[in-house]
């Protein structure tokens, strides 16, 4: 969920404090999420299988982390085991 810990289902919407920046859009895949910041940065978190998070490994990430290196992104889209960034 991006809250920094593996948690069960939440019954109410809960802010993700780790973002800390203005988010223009986000996309949720089956097991991971992407956020596009106002500055054009891409953050990803969730299940890292198949390298879907873009961090160069297959590790799971519990809190939003910037995808490096990327230029200014315009849009993001998360699929079941892949991610797309339009630059």
C-alpha cells in the first residue's frame, strides 16, 4: 500500500506519508503502484517480481521510491507485471 509495512486491508482511505511531494497521477498494477510527481519524477513501490518497479532488481519495496535514472516523465502506467513511463 505504500505505508512502509505489510498491512492487511484498511477500512478507510489512508494517506501515504512517504510520498511527501505533489503527485499528478498514479497507476496501480496488480501488485505494484507508480506515481508521477509534479517535477516529472517517477516513484514505484510494491512487488518487484520481473523487475516491474524499475529499480534494477526484483526486490519488494514497501514505501514509494524514486526510479533512477529517468528524465522528466509525462505519464506512467502499471500493468500486471510491467511498468511504462512516457517521457
